[in-house]
């Protein structure tokens, strides 16, 4: 599949997931900003895919990234970030979203599994997200390698090299 064909609208994701559900496949949902893709992102997404048969990844839009990460972010546009995520073999579909959290996407897509990175624990998952997943019967899985990669830290090191 061409990488561009993996980036879908919400309606496109619904249609694709309907087909996968009819075939009895387990759907996994993961999300993030994915600004300056790094090894930790790739490991997170590979581990998320291992939780099921089909992986849908929500990528924060430019506007929601600015609200979450602050001035100067994102580094890459939402379309570029979505393309990079779609290029990862473990990823089946990518959808860009504007909301500050994934609750509306969990409601809409109702995946079997909601994969979160190791920067979360079951207790530190946002309360509304945790409660919604429980209400909808979505299993939350903490996946990926230890959180020793971060775009924020990488950018700080780059700025230090430039300034220093």
C-alpha cells in the first residue's frame, strides 16, 4: 500500500475499520504528536501493533500540537508528520485530529485496544480517557520501550549545540 493511501479522513477510517471488524480483526489505536520521528516512536508503534491486527494512529494537528507543546512547535507540519508515521510498516492507517485529547476518537472508532507509551502508567493516564476506555470496554495497553527518547530533549540538545 502506498504510504499516502494510509492517511485517511475520519470517515475513511470508519469505513476501513468496518471491513476489518467484519473479518474479525482486533483494532488497536495509538496517538501522538510525532514531531521529529525518533526510535522511541517507532518502537512504540511496533509494540502497539503487536497488541492486535490493525493499527490506527491519531496524529495531532498543527493547531492541537501548538496548544499541547507551546511556541515553536510543531517543527514539521501535520501532513509531514502523518506521512512519516504512515511510512512505518506496523501502521495501517493514520488520521489527523484537532482535539486536545483522543476521547472523541475513542468514541468514534471504538478500538479493542488503546495503546499508550511508557511515559504513562495505568494510574497516570488522563482520568477522562481512562474512564471512557473502561466505559467502552477498550483495553488500555502501555507499550514501547522505556521513555529515554523525547523530541523536547532532542530539540534542547540541538539548541545547546547551536548556542554553545
